[in-house]
């Protein structure tokens, strides 16, 4: 008897659905195992072929763990807020909720046909008010907590207020913004507005000034990857760096823990390194240089990891957006500096970091005093210094830092070597090794000895102190868009005031158009009565990563209306044992989720300090392109084996009309009008196509729709066969992988 | 950490679907006698158990290492070997259905149910790997005369050098190649070679 694939597959898929075969409950008699896929954004194009291959791997593993006697949690859902649905809404007027719903339906159909063992009773959608209630709740918790560095965790802001009222803030060690020291008496005499302004500097979710990519034409802030060469990727409108008051999450408070806890995770070394670099811990010193602009003198603070090289600091550099630029620009240099900062404003930080060839900069006209040599050194401005790292100003030591070196060479600034015998004729000597010279009291020390000795001297001179610095920034949490979670915040006499849990979810209001208002407010400014108790409600919405930061917790207890996740469910399922997804999330979602989890851990809502124990990044799926060969100047196509006899052009052909490298000639004629009367020269009655492995893209006609897998027999097995076949091809071709 | 094929980039390849198709059809046919579902309740032989337990070991290791593609080729090899032995024994096929259910759940459910099991194969127990079934119990010795290979002789690995010598001398092939000559010395290296000096 022949195996009737289609009939048997349909009947067992129905069996699984009807019997809820893969529905799981907490079961203390069995060990748990939690297998999670990064949930998809339901785009209009349907499932991408890269999705199912990751899902197939996690499904095989889930089924294996079930056979091994584990109680397996294997859920699926949708990361449903996002820009494409909003853009579509702007173009067509179709409500993003509708578009999203339709897309989700299609995704579900596609997923079902592959035969995954998901527990669909636990499905979540981030745009569902019952779901985003808990995203808003977490934000409120962040708003009402501060990070105590002494206890190393988040604590209630009410407790902080009590401390302020009793003893002021001198004894408080907090991860916070700029605050001045005040006494209890001073605190108690402050107005509510003044107190709230100070507390805002302490909250973990806070409103603060930050530099953003502002696109006036689109009326919104853009993420770095939405900007290219000073223009918005969408529409090509000018984008500039602008200071704006935005909601932010104090992710930086958790930098040390995010770094240290990486050690315990079963993640690939490359992924851990990406996070380590992103967090970017450096140990060094903060120190003050005296600067003067001809009329006034200031103390300019800088951060350096190489205090041992102060003797070689021959100039200083400010970031173009630094507040020092205005203070230190002299009358003579004003025009040149203004022109330069205008140029720098057009570039995103990422572009500036990536810029290594072009050297740009301008002299402020001011000078600083090197505290070790007492020499007068010029203060410059250049885009290679970033405002957010350290203090946005650096001491430049061209002999021992490659970017300073390039800059000094370009602008002909002095370069003083500080290591005996180092060769700096072609490039700087960046290694932290050798014996110090030209360095006063440090002469004769090794670099390793000189670093702490120099910091000690800095502290002794009273011009600075030891300091650990992180590259990790706070996350900007406001978007001037419609299709996201509204903030449960209203403005009472101008003061940002939180709603309460009982007011949640705060549902997204209806608007007539999904565009900014005429006066430049976000789309929620169009909503009627967007108020709370008569007060105006926040008009920006949360970013894409808000909803995906804690979804793995919600799956543990998805229908709970009292809590994000119950204690019982969380104590049983604990954390994700295996997480599968792409590396593109290495420094976004995977940092935010870990931060979110640690915050909730501090508050006692979750029992594990890390969310994802083991993580595997599935590789990229490349396309296998097919080619036909057209004889130049004709409409004649010759089969692969004959192409060397003619002068031909290689043309990509849609892989969907090629099977086993044999071209379907009728389909080819129908494919494009210009081929309707094409002539063919065949081999043994067939047209053989050439092929190559390339990036999967529409322009190469090699994009495969996953429906294709669904039509295959035993889709899961097929998916994993694909890997094996693909690998043997790859090996024989020596194709470069990532 | 182990870098499995899952983590590598790979091209999407629509060719080769026939291989999957053929494999599944052949697997299915093992359970049928023409149009009738028929599996034997006979005890499995050591050779059959060896095929099964090698496969259990391989599949388990591969899944733990996220190297699923190599599991699939192991299934294909095992299937070929079972065909050679004409094996349709439940004692072998039923555990194989469980093994394959992680990769090809639909066909596994159908066969599992036809084997008379209630419910889904998803909650069956993963077959336990028993090492003794996979240990080689015999060795195929190359038998040489004055260093020249003449024939091969399969003997139990439990035999010592003396017993091996006795066995090789008693073999009719030895008489054939010895002819009229006489044996000067028999060199035996257990689990390696036998050399007859004459």
C-alpha cells in the first residue's frame, strides 16, 4: 500500500488540533523544558523561508524532549506592533489592527500546514490589550523604581523619597542623571514640581533630554538603521540630530550585571562577544583639564582608560554636539565651527563610528592645560568623538591611539611617543606594553605599572578619580507613532503622573489619520478626548521592543488577568531552556529582554535572573539562483552545456519555474512578455539552467515562499533534509558562510 | 559551544525532494505486505538489534548537538540495512517509529496508531540505548600465507590466540592453500591478522 502523504498529514494535523495534543499545564510530577522560537512579526508578505527552518529545529527538539519524559512548553505568538502595518495604514487608510489580524491569519495557516507541535492555547499577540496591559504595567513599575547601587538592585521610589526627607541625597548611591547634592532641609522646602524634577533623574523609566535622529518631514524620531547618509530610508527626507525630551529606560544601571551574568549562559561565544562589546565596559579615570577661551576659564572633565599617557596628550577633542562647543568656540572660529557642526548633525552616530577614512574636524580657538606637563594644548571638535560615551570630550594621545594619530597627522598636530623604542612613523603604537619614556615621574615604569600609578597621581592632585565606564546607553522608549503601546502617563499640571494598574490596559484610541498632526504632534494628538481625569495623556507610543521584552514570561501564564505571570507558573517554568532565533537581535531584543527580566527579578516577580539559558542562532538561509543564457543581440536561449559556443548573457530566472535545474519553457515564455517568442537550443530535449548560491532576494528571483515546504511531504523532515543537502552543496563549492 | 549545521548559513535548495519522498515511501513499505499492514512479532536478531541501537545512539547524539541532517542520513542507512535483512519485526520497527517521530511526525503518528497504540506517539518513551547490542562480537581475519593474503575467516572475538590457531588450521581453505606444503609457524594477532609461514 502506498503512503498517501496528503491525506495522512491533514488527518493528523486535525487530530492534534482537536485533541489539543500539545497543550501543556504545569505538572510538578514531571521535569519541565521550555523551548522558544523568536516570535515573528506578521508581515504582509507571509512567513519568510528563514522562519520555518528555525522553527523546525526547535520543533524537533521539543518532540525529542517530550519523548524523553519532559513536560515541554513550546508556544508561538506574534510580535504584532510594528512599522510596516502603520505605513500601510498611512498609504491606504486601512487600520493597522485589521492588516495585522489578516496577516496573522495567513501566518497561522502557513504554520499549521508544516505540522508544528505548538501549544496554540497559549498564543500571545503584543497588540492585544490584554497582553499590552502587562507591558504598560512593567513600564509603570520602572517609573516607580530607582536603582540603588549599594544594594545592587531596583528599589521603590517612595523609599528614596523618605531618605531624601530625612537625610538628603548625599548618602545615596544611585544610577541616575545629573543631580546636585541637597540636604533634607533643602528637599523639604522644594515645591512638588522641583521634587518631581529631581525624582525624574532617579526613575528607571524617565523623561530626559537625548540626542535623536529627527525627521521633520515624517514627524518622527528614527532608529539608526532607518537613516542612511543623513536621509530617511523611507522617503529620503533629511534627518538631523536633535535634542528631544523622550521617555527612556535606565538600561545602563544594569550594565555590570548584564555583563557578568553572560558568563553563566550557554550562548555562542560570538554572540556573547557581541553583547560584551555592546555593553563596552572600560576601567579608567575621570579627570579634569583646565580650559580657557581667552576670556573665561572652565574645568573640562574627560574619561580615559589610559591615564598613563597624559604626558602625550597634545590636544583635546570635543564631540560636535557637546555643550562645550558653544562655551569654547572663540569669535574668530565661530563661522568655521558652525559650519562643521551643521555637517556633523546630518550623520547618525553609527555612521560616524563607521567613518574611518575621512578625517574631519575644526579648531575651537580655545586651549587647555595638560595637568602633567603644564603645556598649552589646543581644543578641537571632531565627529570621531561621540557625545554619549564618557563625557563627550577626550584628551588625544596621538602616539598611542590610532584615531587620534590619524587626526594629528591630518591637522599636523604634535605626536610625542611615550614608550621606549616604539615606531610611530607609520601608525600609532596602541598596545598596552613596553617601558615608559617622556613621561616625567612615570619614566622607567612598565605600562601595566604606569596605569595605576598615574591614576593615583590624578587622585593625589585632586583633579580626578578612578572610574568604570560603559558604552551601553539608556534605551530611548518614545516613538512618535500610532501603532504601539500607549504610555499610561498623564500630565497633571505639567507633571508626568502614572496611572494605576486598575486603569490598565490603556487602550489605543481611534484616530482619523495615522499621521502626525498639523502642528507636528504624534498621531495620538488626533484622538478625541485623549485625556485622563481631565488631564492630557502622553501622545507618544512605546517602541517595537517593548512588547517583545517579556513575552516569554507571558507564555507561562498567558490568560492571567491578575498578573503578568503567577508565582506558581513562574516557579514551575522558570526560564527558557532553549531559545532559537537570528543574530540580528543580539544587541537589541536580547539586551532589552535581559534588562526587563533582571528588573522584574529585583522586584521579586520572576525567580530567575536570566531569561534564556541556552540560545542558538540559526544560520541565514541563502538563495539558490537559476540562470538562463541568452545569445547576445538575439532572443535565443541556449542550454547550460551549449553556452560556451556562443557569446551569451547570464540572466536570473525565477526559481519557481525551474525544477531540478530544468526550465519549464512554457512557464518561462509566460513569465515576462519579452520572452513570449523566445527561441531555445536544448540538450537532449531539455533546457538545463545554471545555478549559484547567493543572498536570497527578489532581484535574483530566488526567494522561496515557505508554502512550498508545506506542499512537500513531511515538511519538518523536508526542512531538515534541506539543511543537509544545502550543506553538502556548500562544502563542495567552498561558499563563504557568515 | 558546538557549532552545529543549524548555526551555519545555507542556501535554500528546492532540488532533492525526491530523496525525501522515496525514503518515506520505503519506510512505510517496511510495515506492509503488499496492501496489508503486517509486522512480525518474532524476536529481533542480534544483527537487527545492532542496526536499531546504533541508530538510537546516533539520533540521540545528533539531536543533542542540533545536527539534524546527519540523523537523517543515519535513518536512510538503517533503512537500507533492514531491507537487506528483510526485517519487518515490531520489536525493531516500533522503536524506529518513535525515533522518527521527532523528524517526520505525521507518518510516525499513522504507523504508531496502526501498530495498535492509542493516542499520540508524541508521548511515547524514547527508546533506551543498550550498548551491548552494538558491540562487535566477531572479527573478519585476513589469512595470509607467507605474507600473501589468501582468504578471510570470521571468528568470535572471544577466542584467544591458541583457539584462533586451532580454528584456522581446521578450516578447509587452509588445506587448499597449503597443498602439499607443511606449516612451519602460525602467527596470530587477535583482532588483527593471521599469517601462516610454510
